[in-house]
């Protein structure tokens, strides 16, 4: 039993390690000081209003929301199609598809970013809103794909066969049988894909031209040491708002709460 | 309606046609964008840049690779990147085990769900927010030094150093290790652990000789992420690393953003591609892909 106590002590320490930085972010968002220092000398709320009225932050937020929305829709379509194909395939072909789908997040970010930058330079394509979306959609596909594949694995094939036996064609079976069963998995994947796109910075730097997404704005501000109180507020808000889709996605996946990344 | 039926019958008779119809769009997307981009990376790494005009010169030249091999700083940077990625991976394996073990073997179903959520939230919370939090904690007048002074110890100077990068990367990617290790511990039948105990093995021996080898695919699956994510980063080195803590990514980043030498940047990015190719081949041999 002593070793069990030891393990729990280690677990408590590791969870403290995981959450102390998040608590620090929350506290600094309310700090009054223009330059962050510990201990926090005084608390203030006016930085929230200042940040909300900052045009640069607003434009970056709008761009991030737009990019994440379009990328998520593309990822939902591509990821669901690929997952439905894989559910019908032999195991060898399955492996190849799964492997290629996971590459954009399993390979180092600098490689994905640099490859896209080289590709756009190769064709002489100017970096724009659409190059950001193309990159984001590519690494978001696997998030939707993994969630839908996991769902289809637990969904008996006999249901689609029964639907066909009862006279429904493939499209009707999709609409009335397959889609309703996949819907919550697609939804969970979409929420997570949105969260991933909304937060991405490593690849985005290489696919964004003059535009700033919210993470690019944060990165620039931290690097230059400017507007740090606004950075505090923005990162706090992001932590708060990404926790919601993640916990919601976990609910949708149900089960033992596994989220496939 | 009859057209739908024709397609349906065709898809039923010939599953290959239906698979191709479903897979066509995603396959096209990945081939035309992602795989083609990696191809473009390899091709442009042999190109050069006109010094005066800054225009790309297509061609086939080893200039970039020769420069990478002949200037020692690029070797140092590559070794630093790979070394820290390896150290982070080992650290995360060690930290993941107590959590994974407690979650699966010790905790009841409710506590397990809470622990799972407590791993998921940092996994998906903003990457930049978490790096920035550490920048604040490790800063000269940050939380760490304040805590050290409170207990009567001298200030530590680990902000803006390789130590800081090691801590922050280990922190960032820990959930990516916990999840696959926990999943592979979950797959070990309890009867095996009981059998080991019945045969006289004590707690730690059972862990070392039964659990550890059986959870290897999970650890390797986690390692793909911890290693690869560290290997491909440049933001964390810029924000918490000091002078002389450049990663491969930082050289690539500054060659694209500042110098605008895309071919040279592409050539250096080929290195992580090669490292990961070897890593993934080994991972496949160890059965990590089933645990992804």
C-alpha cells in the first residue's frame, strides 16, 4: 500500500505541474501592472475593455474565426468521406489512408509549414487568406477522421445492410441511417478541429502573408514585449473559450471519454 | 431516383468503385496539396537564390546542402534540436507512467473520468498561452524566483536557457504521452498481472517485466508526438530559449521571413523529414501505429 501512496503523490505533483501555468495565466489577466511581475501588485479590470477596443486584436480575432470556420467545414467533409471509405476497406489499404491522414500533425510543424511555403513559392502563389485556410484544413482533416473512424468501428455493418434490404439506395441509407449515427462524432471532431485551427501558429506563420490571425498577433506582441497586459487578457480568454468546445466534444464522444487526436 | 439507384447498385456490386468515390476528394486534396508540397520542398531545396535580385533560380545544385554541412553552427543546431527532443520524450515517458497507471489501475470510474478531463484540457488549451505562462513563471521576477526566495533559496537563472526549453516542451507535450500510455495499459488483461503476482513477482518486477513491454506500442505512439512536435518548433525557442538556443525551426523561420532564402530553408527542413522517416519506420516495427 505504501507504493500506492507514492504513486498518488507523484500524480498530484504532475497535475500541479499541468495546472499551475494555467492558473498563472488566469491571475495575470486581472493584474493592474503594465509589465507582468510576481507577486501581482494590484488587480484591475480595465485591460479587458482596452483589449476589446483594440482594432488590431479585433481584426485578428475575426480573421481567426473565419479561417477556423472554413477550415473546419472542409475538414468535416474530407474527414468524414475518408472515414467512410476506410470503414469499407481491407486492413492494408486502411493503414495507408490512416498514415497519410495523420502525417500533417505527426510530422514536425516546421516541415509542414516550410513545405507549404515552398509549394506556394513554387507555383508563384501569393500568400493570402486562402493559403492559411488550405494549410489549416489539411491538418484538421485527421481530427474529424479519427473521431468518425472510431465511431464507425463500433457501428455494425448489418445496419446499412438491413437498410439496403428494406429497399433504400445508398444515398437514402446515408441520410437516414449512417449520418444520424455519425453525427455526434462528426460534431466532436469539428469542435476539436476548430479549436486546433483557432490556436495554430507554427504552420500559419508560413502560410499567412500580411494578415494576422489571433495567435500570430499574440506571438508578435510577446516577442516585441509590447501590449503585454492585452496579451494577458487575450490568452486568458482563449483558454476559457477553448475549454468549452473541448469539454463539449468529450461529452459528444461519450464512452470512456477518449478523444482521438 | 433511378440514377441514385444505378449508383447504389454499382457501389454494391463493385466495392472498389464506391471506395474510390468516397475517397476521391480527400485523396485529391492530400495528393495535390500536402504530398505535392513535400515534393516541392524536396525540389526547391536544390534551387538557389540570385544574390542581387532575390529571385529563385530553379535548377539542381547541392549548394545549400554543402553550406549546411560545412558551417559547424548548423550541425550544432541540429544536434541541440534532436537532443532536446529526445530528452523531452524520455521525461514525458517518466512523467506519464504514474498518471496512466493511477488512472487505469487505481482510480474508480468517476475519478478516472475527472483525471481524463484534467489531461484533455491542457492538451487542447492554447499552445501560445501555455508557453507564455512559462515565460512569466521563469522570468527573473517571476513566480519561480519568488517561490525560491520565500523558502530562502537564491534565485535560479533558468529563464531563457536550454533548461527552460526542456521544461516547457516536456510540459507542453505531456498529455500526448499520457493518453496513448493509458490506452495501452487499459488493454493489458488484469489476469496477466495476477498471474505474474501468483508466480511470485513483486509489484515492481511485474511492472518492469509485464506492463512495460506490453505498453511499449503506447509509449512509442506518444513518442512520435513528443519528439516530432519538439523537433518542428521554433516559437518556444524564441519565447523561452535564450541567445544561442536556436532550433532547426528558427533557422528555417528566419530564412523564410527575414532573408527570404526559401531554397536554403527548404534544404534544412529536409533534415527533420529524414529524422522522422527513420523514427516512423522504427515505430511501425514496434507496433506503435495500432496504438495511435
